[in-house]
C-alpha cells in the first residue's frame, strides 16, 4: 500500500507542486501557441457555418425556439471574432518570438478562459431547448487534452470554470432538479478533466525531460568526438614532427659532421697539407669553422626543440635588460658578421629597456632570427634591430636587406611539418628548424612572431612580447 501511494505521488501529485525547467517552459509555450493557431483555424469555419445556418433560419416571431436561435447566432459571431483575435495573436507571438513572459501568460489565460466561457454560455443557451450541457463538456475536456498547462493552473481554470457555470446556469435553468443534476455533472466533468490534464502533464514532462537528457548526452558525445578528433590530429602532427625531427638528425646533422671529418682527414694528411699554400690552408680552416658553427647551432636548436616538445623546458620569465641580451647574442655571431662585413645597428627606446621574458628562450629566439638575417644578407650589408613599447607590448624588429623570403614560403616557415630550408647568400646551409623553434617559444610567452611586408628587399621579422602591468 505504501509503495502504491509513493508511486501515485511520484507519477501524478508530485508534478502538482514541482516546478519545471525554463527549457521545458519555452518548449510548452511554443506548443501551446501552435495549438491555439490550429484551434482558431478549425473553430472559425465552424463558427461561420453556425452563423450561416442559424442566420438563415431567423424570423421575427417570438418563441422559445427562436430566442435560442438568436442567442446561438450572436454567440457564434462573438466566438468567431474571438478565435480570429486569438489565432492572429498566437501566430504573432510565435513568429516574432515575443519573450515577455507576462504577455504570454495573460494571453494564454484569456484564450483558455474564453474557450471555457464559450462552452458555459452556449450550454446555458441550450437550456431553452435541452437539459444537456454538451458544449461545456466539450470545452472543459478540450482544454485539458489540447493545452500543456501546469496542474496548478489547470486546477484554477477548472474551479473557476465550474463556478461560472453555476452562476450563469442558474439564470437559464429554472428546474431545480435539472439544475442540481447539471451542476453535479459539471463538477464531475471538471474533476475528471483535471485528472486527465494531470496525467497528460506528467507524460509530457517525463517525455520531454528524457528528450532533453538524450539531447544533452548527444551533445556531450559530439563534444567528446570533437576532442577525440582534435587529439587524433595533434597525434598525427606530433608523429609528423617526430619523423621530421629524426630526418633532421639523420640527414642535416650527418652532413656537417661528415664535412668536418673530411676536412680534418685532409689536414691530417701530411703530404696534402704540405702541398697547400697558407691562403689555401686558411680557406680550408674557414670552411671547417663554418661546419663546426653550423653543427653547434643545429645541436642547440635540436636540443631546445626536443625539450620544448617534451614540455621539459623550464619557463621562468623575469625582467631582463634587452640591450645586454642583444649585445650577448651579437657577440656570439661576431665571426659570421665579420666574414660578411655586416653593419649591425641597434635602436632601443632606452638603453635600460627591460623586457619580461625567459632569458634562455629569448636568447634562442634572437640568435636564430639574427642568424637568418646574417645568412641571407649580402656582403657589406646591414642589419637593423629596434625595440619599442606599445600597449603593454614590447615589439622587437630585426630587419635585413638581403634576398628576402618568397611570399609562398612565408606561411610555411613556422611549422615543422612543412619544413623549408634555403641556402644563404654564401651557400650557408640550414635546417629550417630555427623559426619553428622561435614560434614555439613565442607561444610560451603568449607572444607573436610574424614576417612584416616591406617595400625594400630583404626580410623584416617582428616579435611581440606581452608585458604584465607593473
């Protein structure tokens, strides 16, 4: 018995006090508006038919039957006008998505009571010719089965409808026994309609709640699918990067080491060394130095890139003197700068300009970009380095006037999957890993690296470092 009561509470009476979610309220509002429009479309022609049928049969004679006909005739004129207003208003609210909750609630109460009141009035008029209350029964059952109304509101509708029925019916039914019978029937019909509405409401809420749960689960599955696809793409990129990484090690690292070994073997060959002039020997040593420098730079970049991919690089940003960093980087590149007889000019807003960045990463970024500027500059060329502060950003520009970068290659320079390596103006070799590493380190700083369009020959690289507010 307790289980039966609990089940009855959960499946019926619980919803009498339970509030539904806003999403369900919006869904039920849309459905009620659609059903009001459909009701108007059906009711207006029926009203017109009644108007025509009873209008043709009207005569000036005074009789009970004629009085009933006049009442029905005018009632259906009012009813047709009522449904016309209801249908147009419901269509307008639905089409233009009126979000004013008060407007919708007042309109729906007006429409529902209008239907109930029409059934009450026509049932009262019918008392001239019959004791039946069929129009009231139809109206009461119709609103219970057609519209999705919260049980509390439906209880109010049915109670007020029965009260109006009692008051109006008393004016048209003078037989006390018939009046009592009709009122009892009205109470029974209203009570049964309320129970029917309650059961339908429970069914609607449970079904729509399940739909929402399924929709939410579907959305979660779609989000998970997106994450899986994203992870698969990242894995594919990682595999490509790994393959490229080993390709660089196998090919680009082997070649300079092989060159160094060959040159050392030639120098160690006493007969060959004795046959060389001092100038030829200096040129050979210069080539050996170039190969050693390239190999060292390549190893530095490979090690830094590998650490970055493993996220093992410590990221420790701090305020550091930009002038000192630039002087240090230029000093390490002094030999290739002298060999090409390049002029490197630095222009900072302040000699004590500070930048908030990771010291090692900033040196690696500047070393690689300066190395590229040297590599692609002509002999007796110049390189301009400038820095300025703008909108909480430190902007560093490194510009050369060498061979430049083709437009088609610019978008590919910062991705290891589309790795591009170009020979320098003195046939310097590269791996294409430097700018990729710069891009990775700039992301760690939440910064940007870009190639700026310029009217002259050469390349202009721009670095933007966000700076915290002091």
